[in-house]
C-alpha cells in the first residue's frame, strides 16, 4: 500500500481535503503532461478524438484529462502508427494528461467473438475479423507505446447477473493479471492503475480491494460497476470498497458520468470519472440543464428564444437559442453534434469545478443537496438508461459507432 | 443601368481597381451587416449553418459573407420561425453579411416533383411531400422575412443540353419574373440582385444581360453556368456576358467554387462566388493543397507526419499531421468534417485575399499563372466532376444531404 505515488518519478497525487461529514475528496494529480484537479471528469476520446471536439475545444471547456481506448487504437490506426507519429499526445494534438484503458472492457464486450484463457483473451477484430491475443503483457506494451500518462491493468470483465462463482474466478484471474501487468510495466513516466473487481458481492470486493492495493499501484480504478445493476446497489458496493482503498492514492471510477451519479460517487470518495454518457447523450439530442436532462427534439423547443440553460457558461448557451439547436438537430446538421457535446461536457466539467470548490470550502453536502433538489432525471430516463445498458450487453458497445 | 447601388440606402458597391491586362476587379460591397471585400467567396450555409462550422469558425477563417438557401429554410424551420427568432442573422448567430438565393435552383432540381406555370413553380417538398407554389412574389416575401442583406430574383433554371427554343422561353420568363420581383421588393435594407440567364447561347446571354441590367438591380448574378457544360464553354459564355454588365455593380457568379475556376472567373471580371464544392469535397475527404486536390483516404497518408499543406495558415494545418486527418477520415470521426471544412474554406478564402491584393497591386496575372502552374487538377478529377454533375441532374442535388 505504501508504494503508491512513489513508483513513477513524474506522477504524484496529493490529497488536499476531505469534506467533513462526507467522504468527498479534493486533490491534485500531477502527470508529465500537467495537473488534474480532482474530483475530475475525463471525457472519452475512444479513437484519439473526443467525438466532434478539437483539442482546442477540449481545453476551452476546462477538461484536465482525456481517456482513450487502447482496443480501438490498437486496431486502428495501430500502435505502431501512433508511436511513429510521436505518441498519442502528439498524434491527437492534445498536450494535456491522457489516460488509456487496458482494452479489456471492449474485448470482453465482444461476446462470442472472444475466447478467454489464463494467458489472455483471444478475440476477433470488429473491423476486419482478424484474430488477436490480448494478454496483460501486450496491454501494457501497447499502452507504453501509445504513451499515455496513466495506464490501466488488464482485468476480466464479467457481465452483471452472473453468479458468485463466476465472479470469484474472474476476480482471482484479475488479480493474477494485475501481477503480470506490474511485472510488464517498465515505463517510469507512466503511472499504472490497478483495478478492483468483484461484481456486486461485498465479500469479493473487499478481497479484491485488499489484494490489488497490496500490490502497490499508483492509483486504483473500480471496475465492473455501472454495467446495468440498480443505482442503489452500485452506491452500496462503492461505499463498501472505498473503505479499503488507500487514502493517499487516486481512485478512478470507470463508466460513471451522469450528473446525479457523479455527485453520489464523489460523495463516496471517488476522484476521477470517465464515461461516454455525456458525449453520446449529446449526439442523441439529450442535453443537460439545471432542471434535468431534456430532449432537444421536443416540439416545445421550436420557438424557444432562450439559451438552453441561461446559467450555463458554455459557447453553445452563450451563442445560440434553443430554437436554433432544435433546428440543427432536426436537420441532422453536423454543427449540432459539436455544440451539443460542448454543452454537455461543459455542464459536467463546471459541476466538477463547483464540487471541488465546495469540498475545499466544506460545503459539498449543501451543493449536492441543492443540485439534486432541482435536477430530476425522469423515471422514463432512468428506465431508458437501464434498457439501453441491457441492450448494450447483447452486442459490442461500439456496434453503432465507436466510443 | 444607372440605378445600380442607389436603390437601398444601406447597400453600396465601390469598385476600387481593375487589374491591367485582365478584367479582374477589386472592390468593397457595403451591407447593413458589414463589408464584403471583393473578389469574395461566400461559403454556403444551406440550412442556416455552414456544414460543420460554428459562426466563430466562419469568422476565424476570414469569410466575409455566407449564402443561405431560401428553399431549405422555407421548408424547415419555416420562415415564420426564423422571423420570430429575430431573423436569419440572429437565428444562426452570424453577425456578418448574408445572401439568400431565391429558392428557384432547388425547386427546378426537383424534376418530376415540380410543375412550371407563368405564375410560378408548383412543387412538392422533399421533406414531407406537401405542395407549395413558389412565385416571384413569394420568393421576395420569404427573403424579406428571413432578413438577408442581399437577396436574389427568382429565375427559371434550365438544364444544360436543352435546345435554344427551350432556353429562349425560360430566359424570357426569367425576365418577366425579374420585373415581378422588383415590384414585390419593398425592403430598403435589402439589396436585390437580378439574374442573367441564357444557357450557353451567346445571343441569348447578351439579350438577357441587356434586359436584366436595364431594370436596374443593385447587383447582377450570372445563373445557369457550372451546371455540367465543359469548362471552356463556361469561360467563353462568361467572357461574352461580362461586357454587358455595368462596371459599377457587383457581379455574382453562382455555383463556382474550385480554385482553378475561381481564378479564371475573377480574371473574367466576376466579384462574388458561392459554391458548396469546397465544403462538400472536404466532407468527402477531397482536400485542397497548393499542388492540387488530394484524397485523404489514400494509404500514402497513413504515416505522413507533416501538415497537409505546410504553407496553409488554417487551424487544421497548424495543429494536425496528415496522418491524423487520414485516421479521422478512416474512422468516420465527426472532428474530420469540421477540420477538413476549415481547411478547404480557408484555402479558398486565403486565395481570395491574395487575389485581391494582387489586383490592387497590379500583379493578378502573375499570381494566377504561378498558382495554376503548381495546382493540377488531375484528368480523373475533372472527369469525376463532370460525371457527378451529370448524375446530379438526374436527382435533387441535396438528395444525399442538404447543401
């Protein structure tokens, strides 16, 4: 446990404050490409681009860090191309911190297209059907060559709903793979995060947290949540796990990204979040406002001569009427995807800034209470979300478009 | 003829120079929303958005003016919505000059979906099949309510290849409609441009130029060119027409937008151009460089660690390698459409700036010669272009996507 933060000379996490009466934390995570102020939300840039945004956009909306998917980049353009072009930062012209994941989540989502062994996962590319073997060593090597600031250990992802025996096997394999990842990890410039698994079983989660943190990673990700289980269960599991994570290391919660979930999970002591939800929702016309998510397609917006959210400081709200956004969406205009993405991401990033300030000022509880009082995800939205997640498990999550 | 420029108090064109040994002109066209420095290229914003670009982008690439399509806006969101939202400028958040066309070009391209009478064109919307009657009066009223700075008279568009009898009838009807447009035109804030027709028949073109200019519009557009005829014929027709256009009025050539065509047509005395080619080509991966158009899909670009055109001052060339652009295009990433559009438009707009400077400095001929010496549209490109135009005549030009 004590090894955290000392492994890589360039990586450092400093916990600045924990808000009284909550577990909410504020910190600074230093990387070779700059600081990430936590709690932080990392937009997802699957294919070395946050969909519809330029690096300048990403900077202007206040993002500190971007997460890219090793699976996608490994297949296209290929690790060798990105390495030859000077690494991921230079390739995508983003000078700030970058996280890559291990590739595991996407490979496990391939369903019948992959085959698991102790050595790794044999899978067929969704692009050309060619076979590849993803091992812990290959994942680390690929991430090393891509050159992100923070990389992830390869874990086994088990779908929600399997029984405890399946989860126990997967969790134990995740632990053996974690050790192999640590052995394969040579770059001193990159921080390697271990991943805690264990599904929704408190005992397994506890064991996993103990085991993974005992190996001494520079940060810890909680995997296998937000994959279809009820929100109440996710919060409960997280509350249990958090107690076993070292205070001095950053904690990354993978796949969480709705405003209400982020509030709850910051409250439960998580530091970093990444999720495609804000960007994907934006492209589908689902936009965040202080009062909840709205569907821009709604005919009521056709003649709405106001910004979408008049308290929002994003380019979109400062520039366009809701009527115009409605028109762009109905006309399937390319500009819509960018300005909707700018808005949804800025909405989340601005919330992260407010949370951090509130944690440092000791008022996180009040901020959360006030926000959640106004922000109401409708029952229908929650059902839709669950349904989509369920559907998603039936096919690769990027089957429509990669993210 | 002498009435040009005096009709609207807010509109004014000043001819500054004509380059010796050419007909190339430099001028300033003043509108209620700012000046347009000519020769000028107007990006096309069919549906109140230049595809993939924000108003800030449009400004930053140096565009002076944007052209929107009345046909598209009339059908969606509807003239009443835009009027209620404060007019086209406010709706699309573009504070600079705006041109609208009459709607005629799109309606005539509908083929069997429209029926021509002396009163106007009866057509069925490509969106919902409902019937509308576009008359000269309705076109002017719609353009008045949209609120552009420059509006166009409704003309009859005849496909290239018909015989002279058909063209004569169409040209004469265009003249009667031009008079009706003038009578219907009441807004003193908007400049109304007349349109010269006559196909590729020198005698008809001469008659049309005489007749239309005798009515006294504030500017003149040359219509019915760049619709599939060989380039040599287009230049010849234009050379003939130009002699009959008043020097003191701006001349707009509709539908021309390749670098080589713009050079030729500036040389022949044209002031303003609008065309969807640079933006459409960009979205299809055809990008302009000093040496000619390239297809970004080409495998040779996969590992090209240089900007697309290292002399180009656009955001795209200053930020990304060609390898990254290739990756974005192959991955169908949304960012591609924006950065490719930024590049192609900036390429054209930067050329316009250089042409203007050269005209004012008396060196237009040298600029044109040097540019065309390096810039080689391949034979294949020229054939493809002709073929596409021919195919285009078989179906509405926006059948794939509106522009």
